[in-house]
């Protein structure tokens, strides 16, 4: 049963990754296509996936499907990664140098003014950013937004072993980072990591304290749970209140009921679930006596035995509206548009800050943070819901836009760099130099792909 669940979860993740990448690559290439056709530049090919063994344009040349309409050959390649448009008169993945040796024609890329070529090259990035903004608009317009304000975490935090090792305690109330308040509880960890915070400002027993963040803490947080970037480091502390009891479980046999508030366990105060859970684990295979408040002020003492696996068989209430003032925001159509664009920009700049850490941080190591297709697949939602899928789609679209903007020849950003040089100096970079740079860039990209996917495989065997 467990294996079947894992298999189905894996397929759900795979299809979401495949669908998101296919749609986004197609739209990215459409961005180039749109601006090329807008400026009456001939587009010779428009492909989803490569019809050759990327990045070798003369190896494995065949298509799953193709059809020529006008001057453009539309098709689906056999190599299921990426895609491309072949714009006449441009050094691209197809590396058609024979065409470049001829004098430029009016409908070729190289015959256009620099500003037109710049828009053609930025077209894919522009579309990716628009797609992300539209996805966010849909999310906020349909489902709205809810979050836990940091000040509303009135019971403080539950600190895991790593958090406790730097001096945090269960019940501490986080006030901010490096003297700056953090409005949303869910942003404490991301801001701590991306900003490489030096101190955590907390309140303990009514006193304000500054907890130093020792060197190596950020690295340890990421290593502990790289998929969620250490989300278990701190969690909102919640009272021990029963939400659901499994039929036939030890909790059911003891008489535990929905809504019961656990206040004592074996004569020790356990009003918070973290206190109860810790003591329950210590009592595995042993008798347990639980005092609960039921129906307001009515006390009940329930006796039983904790199974050897430490599971009593009930689910507590999480940090929802029952205990906290969850902030809920509903957006009208106009407000959703503005929020969509601001969320897109926040995501774009946030990803830039994340990437910057790879080169500037002493704690974030490339070998531990870079991943390939396996890591990419694991990052996908494990269940399909439109809200989470649209959020994932927006994030991947942001990543594609950002990565394509990097000034590496072979990527859109590399072409943009050469165009900016031309616009500043007034001198066009020669086609031969562009060709050499593109070849070098594609080799670099291939090396990065091999390295990233190799690290994924290494981590699998390391486990």
C-alpha cells in the first residue's frame, strides 16, 4: 500500500513537472515568435522539445510531428527538454552558419535595428513574467490570501533540536531578525536564510532577548530539510486539543474525544501539544493517564497504554483559526491584478537573492544546493490542486525567466548582453564572435546540466 502511494505520488509530481515545463517552454518560445512576427522577421522553425540531441544540432535529427504553415515549420522534437524557435539570420541552437555567411535579407533578424532585436530576444522572458503574474492573479482573485501574522503566534514557537541548539526555547515569541520585525510568521525562515540573519529577536517570559545565529546555522537548516528550506526549524506553538480520533486506536479505547483539551499527562502539565508529544514518546509501551477538559469546565481522567510505536491514534488541531487570528484577504478583480504583478516581482527578486547566496554566502555550498531533474521533480506538489499547481507554475515561470536573463551566450541573456554592448558602443558584435561565444555558452550549459544531474545521482547513492 505504501509503495503504491509513493508510486502514485511520484507520477503526480512527474505529470505536474512535465505539464508545467511543456506549457512554459512553449509560451517562452512564443514570446520570441510574437515579437519576431511583429517586426516582420521570418521564423523558420517553432519547436516544442528539440529535434536533435541538444546541444549537438547535427545529431539525431528527427521530429515526432511537424507541419509547415507559411514560412514556419512547426513541430515536436524527440528530445523532451526545452524547445526553440529558429529565427532567420540569427545564431541560435541550430547553428546555421551557412545562412549567416550570406548578405542579410530584410526579413532576417540581423537586418533589424538593435532595439527590435532586443525586444525579440527579451520576448520569452517577458512572456514568462506575464504568465507568472497571471497565475498569481488567478490565485489571489479566486482563493485570496491568508497568513499568520507573527504577532498572532501568541503561544510562541516550537523549536526543533537545531533551533534549541542555538538557544531558542519552546514558548519563545519571535519579534524579528536583526532588529527588524517580520510581519508574517511564514516569512521568518526564508528571511533568516536569504538575509543571513545574525540575531533572532525574541520575547521570553516577558523579557526581550537577542539570540545570536552562530556560523553554520543556515547551512544546517538547509541540510536538515532542503525541500522545505528548514520549515520545521520553528513552528507556531499550539494547545493540545484533539481534532480527530482514529476508530479502534489506543486513544479511542481510552475514551479520548474530539474537542478534548489535554491539560495533564501522568500528573505533569501538558497544555501544549509539543509538551504532550514529548512525554508521550517517553512513555512508549507504558501506561498513560491523561487529564482533559471536556465541554468547557468538565474534567475527565482517561487511562490507557501507549503502544510500542508511540502512536496513540489521534490528530491534534494545527495552527489554524481555532487558536490564532489568521489574516484573510480577499481581492477583487482590479486588486488581484495589482497583487499578481507585485507577487511576481517579489518572487523574481527573491529567486535572485536565493541565487546570489550560492556565490556570496560562506554557508550555502553549490554542491549541496544545486540539483537537476530529480531535485526539480521532488519540488513539485505531491497532490494536484489548482491553487498549488498555479503557484508551482508561477514559480517555474519565474525561474525560467531569471535563468534565461543570465548573461551566458546561448541563453537569451547572452544575446541581450551583446545587443546592449552594440547599443552603447554603436558597433555590432561580429557574427563570427557571436558564433564562437554561442558554442562556448552551449558547452558551458551542457557542463552545468551534467553537473547538476550528477549531483542528484550522487545524493541518491549517498543515502
